[in-house]
């Protein structure tokens, strides 16, 4: 049984069973609740609420010939032997499932969630980057974990360019502040609060990034496999925007314009060894975010460990969508968009349907636009793809 809980990172960082997510996170969960349809194995159960979501999934099942069963949250307890697979685990979700009469033995323990919260801390990316840089001169970047405000201020004073400060535990692309020149009093207060709440803070110089990408993995009982690449776009502040939909081979071709495939392949092997060593008790999907950066001396290097996401992520959704739904040779974009005004998302959806009509052959998309989530007058968030040849 699969369910989409995009507030997971915030809930895990908070670590209270009584955590209530912000209204914006609740709206994302509501608008994008059908998203698991695009990555779950055929025959799976998907937890969704509301007639509109169920009607949308029924139409997608018919269009692509994929059978899934839709159940409401209250019905989860009717399937006591089924494994529950959320976007990510946290104490608030555990409590909610217990209240829905799910047997406790089917849920992670509080101790295992404490371990997951520890594993999800950015300090592991700091350690991973340090180890990887010792292995290859083509790896760049610098990352530090500090436990005092004075150490943070000394680091910032030593930098000639801009820097970024990160909460150890927060959502991907969230919990960051950018230090442009000198740190302000307001930013110093933020640093003080973060260290008090989370016992430390991560500090890094800002690099000259030219491409964002990730390597995605799956770990299970001490084994690990490489799932594929994620080639994605983010805003200047680090927030996720969308993914390129193309084969791993074509992604490697694009990345090889900057760095050799040898280095990428060696990095993939090295990461698998280190991930098993760093996270021996983790089971599930995870992604390691990376960057291609232009270095001052000229040329390009890899920042091989910007973040480690210990959960399902949008790059994996895009990768699985490409393999499952695109026609041979087709490529495109996977996007998650926010529309502030009422009716704005619906107007966009209707225009895209008109301008880029969907063409499907043999249950696979040849060309055109498709909304991956239902869109109505009140929608603020939507996931969509546009495919070309």
C-alpha cells in the first residue's frame, strides 16, 4: 500500500508524534496524492481520498492499462498483511496509522525512526564528501558541520565569496539561508536558533554550478543496487523544479560533456560501498544529489555529495515514469508546479492540452502534454509532463 506524504522531511525533523504540517504542505499532499500511481508496481494499492482523485486514477488505468486498487486511509487496517510504503516514515505518520487501527508490528519502531532521523541529517553528506574528495581530484566542494555560532562566523569570515548555511534536518532544498557577502544580525539569530534546536549547522561555500543531477539507489537488508540517474532543475534558492525525462545512457552522454564516464562509474561504485557502511540498517530508496561545477582554474569538476535523501524522491518518480510510460526514443520534462491564484492551474492545464495534444501508441506516450494529477479550479500544485521526440 503506497501513500504520498510530502511533509515527511519536516515531520521527521520535528520528530513529534503530534506534529501538524504547514497548510502549504497539506495542500501539496492533497493536490498530488495520486502521484504514487506513476511509480508503484502494477497491482499495488494506492491510498487516496475523494471521488475526483479516484475518477482520475480510473481514467489513467484505462489509458495505460495498469491495474491498481484505490483505498481510503481508513481502509488501510483492512489489509493487515500488506506492507505500507509511504514517501517517507516519521513519528506523526506512525501515530496516524496506529489510530487507523494498523497493527503496531506492521510499523517502524520509535527507535528505528530515531535512527532514520539521524541518518537523514546533513552531517552525513559532510562526511561522505570528505571521504570522496580523498579518492579523486575531479571531485570538488567543501562542507563543514559546526556546533557553535563562533565557529560558523569564523568560517564565513574566511570565505572570499558567498556561502550557504543549512539545517542538519530539513526538507530537500529547504532549511537553507544564503550568505551574500557578510552575515546579517537576523541570519546570525537564525544560526543560533538552528544550533539550539538541532545541535549543529552545515556551512558551505557557494560553487559555480552548471548542472544538477543525482544517483538513485535502493538498499535492502545489507544489499544495494544502482537504480539510475536523475537529471533535474532547481531554483536559485535550491528548491526542486523538475526533471529531464530521458534514458540513463542519454543522461550520461550529457554529463560526459563535462566529466568522463569513467569518473561517473567509479563514483557510483564508491558510493555504494560507502552508503552500505554509513547506513547499515537502512532499507528503501535513497538519492545522492550532485552538481557539475565550473572551477576557477577552468574546466569542470563534480561535487559528488550535496545531499543524501533517505526516502522516495521526485528524481526516482521521473526515472520510473520514463521507463514505464514513454515510447522508445521519446524524451521530455517532468515538472511539479505551484500556481498561487485560484483557477490559474486549471487555465494552464487547459491551454497545454490544446497546444500539445497527447499521442499514445501501445500504451506509451509518443508526444504531448499530460497532467499526472487531477486539476480543478482550486488546485495550487500539479505534476505534469511534456513529451517530444
